[in-house]
């Protein structure tokens, strides 16, 4: 009550003062004006840009928040659109400046400086857009009866833009990375006629086979935290698990199964998390929303560039999968696969280095300048055709860009595991096994402890981390070849072909292909700023496979104890040269924690629901030579 009286008194005083000012100035005064505006469309006199904030209507009446920015004076200009769950308002307001290039992502600066109109949009249900958010919203059909999806929303957005942005030339391109790579590809399904080009970077394509949620059936535990963040409060970045600064290795281990972890922090109440727990195998929920499969049965009519980082720690599968699905399609639109020496979404940042590796200049800026922008210019501004080849890749090891008429370029060549932990191109003359004990109570960490999945520096570089940190663990076996006397150039996806037996009824197989530097290798950086590369064990590729899916991704089966099973799966695509004096190693283990959930090594119907008693140590054996010729097939070019 006291506060109410005080407020009334203050209002009365304000009214008296305003009345006095009005009498003194002999000018009318508006008693009250609204504090909220429906449309923010400033044309600041001193600024070099125009910004329009609009709500674009979809066919079902839902309106999506959209920011349109361009340099002043732009006319007859193409539009480049990205559709994001990560806050369109922030994408176009990264600072306080009168210069547009200071407000937008660095990758967009060359576009707006060259007269492009840049458009950022919150997808349905996120941030300032209306509607309901659905993770990786499936295409309208069996999984989505609404008739509304990211394809229709992209179509309706483009239709509105070409009709309501008078500075436009009527041509639109769409691009984006990660989740935005997914929305980019969805825009190409039943595309609007004005959509002339697409660049999908590190796209989320198949969340079970090899992108964000699972890899060959092994669950990525950090996906639970991500699902919470993106599904709460229309994408509230502050919606995180309250775990403090503890070692994530200990935190996840103490929680138990991934399902136990979800229940402990109430993440199991998130609708998408429930879908994860209910769909641990590759059933219709996953297969019917796999974007590569959706695109494979439709003609590619939009010229497309697919880009990813060679060490993409989140979505290494998607872009090559879409390329494989479309490359042999008769009469398709132009299609190019780009692989750079980057982390996830690294093409949009600075590309001088990654972890201990240093490259020949800013490789990300080189790609944007030499390939991305000319590709956009040709299809949106009628500029000369850059004649993008089938593949543009950066050869790590020799640090140069390469153009290829097809992908993969390499011929699969067996690199055999052998006796005495040796490896080489010759067929082993001896037959035998190498064994170790895998204990779920002591899983192999994927980076040195303490582990912090929220630590950007640790997370973005784990795929290039020196693998010597696991040396000496008895549950990690390494097969190493002799120093090379000639370079070995890999262009494609190395393929695992390993024979393994377990004393349990389920098993995970983790394979690392490693480039071991000689002991006299120079430092990576200047003045000792980085670790020396002497003896460095650089992962060329790392991947996991869950044994229960060895015969069928859709129907898991228990493994027969003691019987050898043939594990065949692909490592990520690479363009890498192993130099003379270096050695090629293959490392095998049974866990990669807490990146992936632990396999109980006892078959249970759903590992999310595994009980503590299900987690049991098991003896693993790799066979070599004879009837069990374990190898990794290297895609070698001359």
C-alpha cells in the first residue's frame, strides 16, 4: 500500500511539472506515448546502412521475425538469406556502430560491401518468431502431419521477400552452417523459383548415422545439454544444466546411463529428449527425416555448394552424405563439395590454425573469397562462371588447395594390422590376436581430464589433440607402421574393416587413424607459442561404432561371446598427406567418454535405460592375418 501511495504521488508531481512546462512553452504535450514499437526501421542519417525488422507471414498465419539489412543506395540487388534458431536480432546487431560491416558476421562483410541484401530470420518458435519449435522439424509427411515444415517456411519467406523488398533483383540465395545448414538444404526441397543458389555448411543431415545426436548408434551425451538449451524459453542460452565447473568425466560417470543423467537434471521432460530416449535405434523416426534420403528422391534444381571442416567435431557426416546422394543424379544442378582444414563452422571464422596446427594463411577467408562469393555472384548477379569443380579440398600436410573432378579421388588400399602391434601395406604373414580389458567403470577419456564440454577451446580442437595423452593405458591398443619413405596422399573417407570378439554381449569399437610426426619435427608456431610437433600424434580421423548394430541399424542384436564380428564403417572424409619420415598408426579402444555414452557391454534393449548392474568389464580381442585380416582401407592417390 505504501508503494502505491508513493507511486500516485510521483505521478501527480510529474503531471504538475509537465503542465507547468506546457504553460511555459505554450506548446501541447502528449500525456503518454507507448514504449513499444511494432516495427523497427531506422534510416540513421550518419549510418551507411538500412535495417528493417519485419514479421513475415507464413501460409498458416504464423509470423516469423526477420531482419533485412543493406548498404544505403543499394538497387537491383540479390538477397542472401539464412534461417536460424540462434537469434536473428543478434546476428544483425553484434555491436554499436554506424557501419554495417561492424554489426554483422565477418563472413557477410564482403557480401554487403558488394551490394548484397542480407536477411536473417528466426525459425518458427524461436526467439522473436511466432509458432512452435520442433527440433529438426521433419518434412511434411508421416512424421509431420501439419503440412508446415522448414521447406514451406523457406518458400513463404522467399516469396514475401521478392515481393516486398523493392531494392531486390528478385534472386535469392540461402546459406548457413550447422542447424542453418539443415534449414538451407530444406529450402532446396520443393524450392521457390526465386531461389537460385544454396551453400550448406556443416549441415545437420542424419542425426543418428553420423551427425549431432548419435554416431553409428553411440549416443553423444552432450546432446542432452544442447536439447535443453535450444528447447527452453524459445532458445534461451541461459537454460543450462546446473553442474558448476566440475569435471564432466566424473559428472557423467557418477550419473550412470545417459537416461539416468537426463532424469537427474530433469532434462527428460524436454520433448526432444524423450524422443531420443524412445528412439535409440535407426527406425522410421530417424530414417524418414534424414535429409540426404529426402533429397536423393528429388531432382536437384538449385546449384549447391556443400562445405565442411576436415575436423568437424559435430557434423562431419552430413555434407559428404548429401554429395553421395546427389552426385550421380542425371541432369542435376551444379554440385560442389568443399573440405577445409577447419573445426565445425570454422569456414565462417579465422582459418589460420586449429589447435597445434598452423596453415598457409587464413584458409577460411581464402575459401570465402575464391569459391563462396564467386559462386554466389555467378548465380545471383550474372557474374562469370567460376566453374566450381566436383570437389575443392585443402591438403593438410602440404598446405595447399586442390581441385578434383570427382570425390573421393583415392583408391581404397588396405593398411593391415599385424603382430607385435605393427601395421603396414603388406598382408600379415602371421595370424593372431591382440586383447585388452574394457571396463565401463574406467572409460577412456576423449580429451585429457578435466573434461569440460562447455569449454570452447577444448571442444573445438579435440579432433586434432595429440593422442599421446592415452599412451600407457592398457585398454588402448595401437598398431604402428614404419617411417614412410614416400608421401601417402589420402583423398576420401578411410574405411574401417576390423575383426573383433568380446567376452560380453555388446561392444563399442573406436578407431583412430593417426599421423605420427618424427621426433625432429619443427615447432608448429613461432617463438614456442605452440607445442612442438616432435612426436606429435595427429588424428586424421576418429569414429565409433556400436556393436549391437553390426547386422542392422534398425534391429539391434546381442553379440555372441567369443565370436569374431566384422566391424565395417567409415571415418570422416579427408584430404591429407602423410609426409616421408612420418608413421601411420591405427589406434583401437572401446570407449570415448564422455563424448559418447558408455556401452554396458551387456546387451540390454535400450542403453538409455541400462541399470548399474548391466555395466560389466569385458575382454576384447582384435584378430589379424588369416581369417581375421583387420585393416583400415586408405583412399590413396598417387
